[in-house]
């Protein structure tokens, strides 16, 4: 079944596939869905994404499905979904429904460098939507419309401004209805395994990036933490997220490497050791294998674009 489900790294890939191409920065997007869907009702295919989606329904109706759970949307509804899940959406009415998408790199670079520690609910397997009273929803509306305005500006500070505005959205989410959310509180065993794995992955790479660990974990290490056989952990993670444990480790390693290359003056060999590579040459080969660039080439490209 999984082979029939498309996975999208960016929003423009998704909309190109469903016949509504868009042009916008792939690491961050904001749209009124009314501008993207001319014919209603519309039901999407089932798909996976590699980015975070935040939806604010001021005036619209329909439903969305994540991992087999379907939730209605109506005026005042706010919800978000994170990477890896099976998703689909159905739209009956669209007047003002804003969608914001961000990838992990954008969140860490522009929103908060320790994003998942500050906002742990972003690692949750599934958070149910909330429908707010009009006055409460208006507080979010003011912020996302300001984000929309900033996204159209030519300011060299555009993404820093957007990042700071999005911090306010996340704090409002935390304050309003996810402040008591515990991402481990879920009866389904496989969901609990995925949650613990994601938290462990994030925690381990925080320790690596801060110089408090000397090697990065393999599948066996993450399995040991949950007293599982590595094959079982791999099966659960693959079935639930569409990506293997090794894929998650590789993507996290590259994400952390890029953050260190872009935001610190550490030498490449220092970054290699920081991320648990015993030899800088191994790090260079690993990085080029997964990105097509050497670490130095990536760093130079960032400097030339800044």
C-alpha cells in the first residue's frame, strides 16, 4: 500500500502533483487555500509530507484525515500536522482558510534553535484540532495576517521577522490548548514507540550539537532505549512514518550539520567530531552522499547568498 502513497518534501511538489502548481519558497509557505482550489468540493489523495502544516479556518468547512482519524473543520478551527503521517483532506467550502507550512530547517534557523525542547508538542504523533471562540481565533488571525504581509516584503530581515511572529503563534498554541498535552499519552503502542523515538532522536542530537556526546546512535541504540529488538523498532517506524530509522538518522544528521555550518564558525573537522564522526573524511563523504555538496561548498553557498 505504501508504494501507492506519494511523499512530498515541499508544498509546491504536492500541488504540482494535484494539478495546481504554485511558486513560493519551499522551506516556508503561506496561502489562503481559496486561491489554490477553484473547484469545490475537493478531496485530496492520501499522501505524506516532510514538512509541518498549520491551518487556520476562519470561514470554511470540510475535514482532514491523519493516520486513519478524521476530524471536521469549521469556522474557528485550528490544527497542525507534522512530517511522516498519512494525510488527506476534503474541502466543502473555502472563503478564508490559511495554510502555513515550514520545514525543520526553517523552524530551527528562524523560529527557535531548540525548537522541539521549547515546543515539544511539535513531536506529538497526533494532536486533535480545536475550534476557538471568535475573539480567541482573532488573536491568531492578527498574527498570521502579519506573517502574510511580511512574506511579501523585500526586507533582508523578512524571515527573522516571520520567525519571531511564528514564535508568538506557537506560544499562543501552547497557552490556549496544548499546554497540558503529554505526547506520550496515547494508548496505541506503536504511536508511543514513534513518539519516544522522535524525542530520543532530538535529545541525542541536542547533546551532540552541544558537545556532550561523542558518537551518534545507530538503530540498535535507539532500540535498546525502549528495550525493543532493532528489527521491530525499524518496522514500527517505517510503517507509521513512511521512513526508516536510518532515514530519520540521516536527515537529522544533515539537518544538524547544516545548522552548524550556517550558524557557527566551527571548522568542518570540528563539526564532524561534534556530530560523532571519527574522521572528517567520513563526514565529508556522508554529507556529499546525502546532499550532493561537500560541507565547505554548502557553507560557501550560504555566504554567497547572504
